[in-house]
C-alpha cells in the first residue's frame, strides 16, 4: 500500500509540475498592464457616475448571496470600441494610489487587450465591450488599500452572471470562471 501511495503521489507531482509549467508567467519588471501599447487614448467627456455607499453595499451583498445586482438607473452604459483606452482624466472623482487601470482581454491570462479604462477615480459607469472578454486586469500606480476593483458581467448592460476581480499590490490578472464577460464596472471605494 505504501508503494502504491508513493507511486500515485509521484505521478500527481509530475502532472502538477507539467500543468504549472504551462501557465505563462508575467515578468517581474513589467509593472504596467500588458499588451496595451497599440491602443488609442480617448479622453472621456461623458456623464460621470460615482458609486454611492448604497450601491457598494448592494453590490457586495450580491457577492455574498450569489444574487443579482440591479445596476442603478442613472449609471451610464458606455459602449467602448475595441482598441481604445478610455481616460477619465482629471475628473471630479477622488483618486488615491495613483493612476487606476482596468483592462479587458480577449484571451486567458491577460493576453490580447480589447480595451482599457484609466484614471477612473471612484467609478466608471457600466463599460460595454464590443466583444467577449476572457480575462481582466486591475492595476494601481502605487500600492494602497482600499484598492481599485472590477466587476464583470455576461450581459452588455452589467447584468447576468457576474464575477469580481481585485488587485494584489499594484497589478493583478484574473480569468473568468464563466464563458466570458461583455461588460464591467470599475470602482474604487472612496
């Protein structure tokens, strides 16, 4: 029995090592979000939406219960073109921990940037993607807490199945656990 257990453990460790080797690693020197060099920057001039305490409590309750979140009626839906960095710029929204970025990617492990939103302060509104995202990244210029976050939905209007992406230190990449997402909200607990 001990020989069989040792053999199974050896096989499992070999498989685990093979699987771990196939997951691409992000280089340590890369501090900015990946794969956004070719995206055009567009200054956002549209309506602003700052998440209220009640909005955040409702969103966080939906995480705990697995229930739906009702997008606030006055939250704008911003249709973002592929290949765009939407810069909220010097808005009236408070910013801490430097520039915040959230990026949607067409492939797993934050490869193939679709679009990005930057300098979004306390909230973005609902960002509708022109195609399905399979992963997303959240970044901040300096380590800080509370930190920016990204919630993604399967519907184009921030409805449907949702998932929460956060940031560790200054940048994190998360893959969806669904068949992708078509919209997201970036926010910062101001």
